[in-house]
């Protein structure tokens, strides 16, 4: 019992408690540091993902905007080309119209043209009675070729069908051709039958429009090659 020293024993206990406390403190510090690193990395990753997502959205928005701008430029270019084509075709149409107006100033040429237009309309309608509407100044000319038109039509039908078919032509003098779409009609005739329920327009303006539509692909290829 003489060797027992309470103070020494207390001192050892205190040192042991301090050591354990120090160890626990270090563990807590390590755990805190580790948790801090985890939270920091987590926060950094979240921020990184947010920034990446924002830039993705910005890039996507920029890409879409560029596509819209490109599409708008392409459409504008197409519209400009279409407008240029339309204007050029309209000029071409007007040039042809002017040349046709000069051509029919020759009465012999216009007379033959009128006869062909009337006969073509008669073949299309194939009716026993047909009424013609023409320009007021063309009444006398049309009246002078009625007999020729009827005879030529009858010969064509006889040749093609081996049958006789006669058509009587008359001139509508209650109204005359005047203008179309604000422009004076060049000439030609409108054929009608069955109380005007059936109509065949063979004016020069309509025939010009039909010809233009028929040859429009060739005109476009010739004027607007790719």
C-alpha cells in the first residue's frame, strides 16, 4: 500500500481522458473536414451542372435563332426570285400582247385569225346554234366570215366523222366585248349556246393567257436556269 500514489493515479487518468478527448477531437475535425469537402464538391458540381445547363440552353437558343435567320434569308431570297420571275413574265406577256396588237392591224391576217378562232370554238361546242360576241368594231368583219366558218366547220366534221352536222352562227349585238382586268380586249370572239349556259371564250387575250400557261415551264427554264 505504500507504493499507491493517488495523485499519480489521477494524473494518469487525466492524461488518458485528455488523450481520448484529443483523439475524438481529431476524429471530429477529420469528419467535419471530410463532410465539408463532400458538401463543397456537391455544391461545385451543382453549380457546374447549372452553368453547363445554362450554356446548353444559350447554345440551343443561339442555334435556333441562326436557323430562323437562315430560313428567313432563304425565304426572302425565294420571294425575291419569285417576284422577279413574275415581273419578267408579265413584261414578256405584255411584249407579246403588243406584238399581237400590231399583227392584227393587218385586216387580212386578223380576218383569217378570227375565222380560225370561230371554227375552233364551233368544234369544241358542237351545237346546232351558236351565238358570237365580239368587239363592236369587229361586227362587220365577223358577219362577213360567218358563211365561211359554217362551211369549213361542216367540212371538218364530215371528214372526221363521215356525218353531216350543221351549225348556224349568229352575232350578239346586244352586248360587245370591252375589257378584261382593266385592259381593252385585243379581239377574238366568245362563243355561247344553250341560252349562254355553255360558253367558250376564244378572245385573243384568253388564248394568249392559255399559251403562256402552257409554255410557262419552258419559259421558266429558258429565263431562270438553275
